[in-house]
């Protein structure tokens, strides 16, 4: 099993996470609502949580997550080791049928059928804070003129562009301008589609390029470093373009699947 390290905001150190450890997720921001819409930037902590949860599941971890329950009692729920996460899209999972974001973590994300365990029974846990910097300071909300509702961002730019924008900056750093980031994410998504169209579908990639996949997974295992993972993925893309593109697409598909962006392999 690959070693995964996360930044423990209580000790201020990167610590290795093992199967069965408890992870307390702090969500410091609440989606900014405007006429029933949810601001795309302020949904980022929930996207990050969903991504972290499913990444650990895919890596085979039977990890517990700790939340503040609606009754203000800290409880745990446990993931089954190696079990696939929900099929719902990470972005769709953070909004309900009315388009209103989940206001707190707690049971709303954990689910009613999750196995809950009192925190007092946990021997070791790591505190991961989404929505604040390394010193625990929350980022101020962006001015209204620089916000875009999640529904509009998905409609205008598509899910891949939104995901590339939200995951393109390390979770300990504030996001850049939403409109600039979404346009950049859209360009990156289109480039990936164009490269995939030139690759040989469902065929192994060259063995001497597979080290990019290992570096990609290592980046995600190192404090969920999604920006570095993107850098490694686009290094693979550059190499594929240099070789003319007529190579197997399995490496790129594997990386996209880990990022939950495998829909980029489908026709636009």
C-alpha cells in the first residue's frame, strides 16, 4: 500500500496516514448562496473533501473521517477498505436538488447509513483543514463581481474545467480569480481531449513513460498535491505529443480517472 502523508494542522507537520486512522476534516467556509445558487469558489472545500475521500478509497485505505455532527457531538464514520466511492460526480455531490450547498460537514456528507463511532474510541487521528491557510486563517470571500454561481460555471465551462480550476491550486493556498481560472481550466480540458483523440484507445502506453504515472500518484500521496499532479500529467501529454501521439492512452486514462476527469475521454 502506498504511503500517504497529510498535513496535520494541529501539530503543523506532514504525517503518514495508515489504514484505519481517523481524519478530522475541518471545513472553514460555507458556500455563498445567491438566489438559490452556490458560488463555485466557496464550494472548493467540499470538492477537496470528496476528492480526498475517494482518492484514499481508490488507494485501498479503510480510513475513518471525523466530522462535527449536527448535535455538536464529534462522530466518526468508517470507509470499507478498498470499496469504491459513490458514483455521483464530486461537484454534484456537494449540492442538493435545489442547488443549495451543504452548510456544514457532519452527517450531511457522511450519510445516514454510515457507521458512526464516538471520537473517544479513536486512538490516533489527523486534522486536515480545508478553507484556511497553514496558520488556520480563513480566506476572505471574493468580491461579488468576481464570483460565479456553480450552476453557471458548469453550464458555461463544463465540469472538467471547474474541477481543473478548483484542484489546480494547493488546498492550503487561496484560489485565483474564478473567471480567469475557469477559462484556463477550459483550455486545459480541450487540450487533453485533443491529445486523447490522437492516442490509440484502450492500449498500453510505452513502458518508458509509465514513470510519469508513478510520479503523479506520489504527488497526490504527498499532502494531496494536486497542482504537482497536474504538472506531471501535462509532462506526459507533452511527451505524447513529441512522439506524434500514436501511442496507447492507458497512462493518461489512469491519471484522469484518479482525478475523476475520465469524462474527458468521451466525445465533447
